[in-house]
C-alpha cells in the first residue's frame, strides 16, 4: 500500500518512506518547503510569500499553486500556535 502525505510517500509494504520537495516556482526556483517556511514566518498572502522567497514574482504562472499552499498551511500554523500557547 502507498500513502502520500504532504511531502512524503510511504511505501508501507516495503517499509520505506521517501521525502520529496516539489518545485513550485520555476522562474525563481522556489520549492514547496520554502513557501511553507514563508507562511510559518508570517506570510499570509501570495504577495507576502513572494516578498520572502520570490515565489510568484516572475511570470506569475505559479501564483494559483502558491495560493493553495498558503491556504493549506495557514490552518496548520494556527494549530501549531495553539499547541505552543497551551
């Protein structure tokens, strides 16, 4: 059985986990982990992510994907902040 979770593939049948990083912005060579780091550092919009790591500031073709990654990361960040505050 194969499970894909965020940035890793878990091949349970053979006991191997492979971590991968997706190149999101080809113009600026920005990977998904860079975008997650930007959100964790306080970026809340695509433009703010662009200011921090450059994603979406070239041709703009990746802006929709960057936005989806920001939307996905923000709720996770709220959970982490709540756990730390508790």
